[in-house]
């Protein structure tokens, strides 16, 4: 974990404290408890563990086990409202799959925990105009046509509607279903991260041969740890592996034969990948 991850965690905490409550004293209590929790962090942890700390502190201080529930619903509803418009953009484009990838990367701008908070509609416009900063699309398309089983690590609520469009477009060009589609989500609330009820809310569970698997949100009993051997064994069971967003990139970037789709929103990730902040990326890990 980089030193700058701490300042990012504090910024995330203050932004989300204001989002959750207008009570200034409660906001201050959240910040104090986050600072206390950060005193004992393990520097070998993965960065997403800081988001788990912030989420757990906010839940504890507010007495609400899922303080971001309504915000996740609003994010899902916001993108569901433009689902038909996005679907039409994909259908009318020269290469629908490439367009769906770009839209999926733009959808990664929906993230309550990010270092920056891009505007979704601006991100969509920009994604349609710009080339992907890292573009392993040729390999991506090839693997989609060949693969039998897919594992897809989802990231944020709202963003999953873009993921639904991408998977639907994959199925369109394949002209046959995958034998299995494994969607990996958090087993309990963690800020804007997808949980099983979000998958069902947007209809992703209705796609053919879908199953949902849960990883931990930092709370006991919510699933295996993201970097555990159990989760790595899930990955090895599939011949098409897709990871959405920065947290999944930071956790799984050393997984071979995997694809990463994201919008770069953090200077540390930008340096790791070698592209500017704000870039849209489709990266293949060989």
C-alpha cells in the first residue's frame, strides 16, 4: 500500500460522511474513528481494505449497517433510465463490442470511493470520442469468441448496468451462451460496491447460466477474502477473466491471462499502468 493511499482514505471518509449525514458532530465522529482505525493498518494490505474501514466506521457511527443503500439504488436507477439509449448507441456503432467496452470503462466513473469524482455523462461523451489509452481489444474479442466459461468481477452500483450491456453484447456476437457466467460481488455492503441485491435489481441474474459468488466486504461472514486462495481458485476455473475498476486491478493485476476494464481515477494506478488520470483502459495481463 502506498503512503498516499492514507490521504485518499481520509478524503473518501470526509466526502462520504457529508454524503450520509448533515449532522456536523456526526461527521466529526466519523473522521475521528476513521483516523483511529488507520493507526493500526497493515501496510501490506490491499488498498480496498481502506474503503472497508471507512464503510465499517460509517456504519458503526450512524448505527446503519447499510448507509449507502439508497445511493446505490439511485446509481442503478440513473443508468437504467438511459439503458435503451446506451443499447441503441451500441447497435448503431461500427463495432458494437468495442463501443460496449468503452461505455463500460466510462461507467467506472460511478464510484463514491474514488480519488476523483468524474461526471458520468461527460465520461460517456469522452469515451465515444477518444481511443482507449491501453487497447487490447483484438485479444479481448478473440477470447470472447473462444471462451466457454467467464468470471466477471463487478465493481460499483450503477456501473453494473454498463456491465450488463457489455455482457449482452458479448452474447450477441457469440451467438451462443457461455456454459457459465460467474459474477463476483461483495457479500455485504461496502460503500458503492455491488452486492447480490444490486445484481438482481438491474436484471444481470437473468442472463443465461449466471451464478453469483461473494467475496468479503471486510466483515466476518460475508465471503472469502479477495486475495485468498479460494478466490484465486475461482479465477482459475474460467477461461475468460474480466476485472472491472481500480480496486480489482490493484488486487488482481498480477493474475495472468486476464482483462482489466477501468477508468483511471488515482495517481498511483495511473503510475502503475503508465497512463494519465482520466484514461479509459482495456488491459490484458499476459
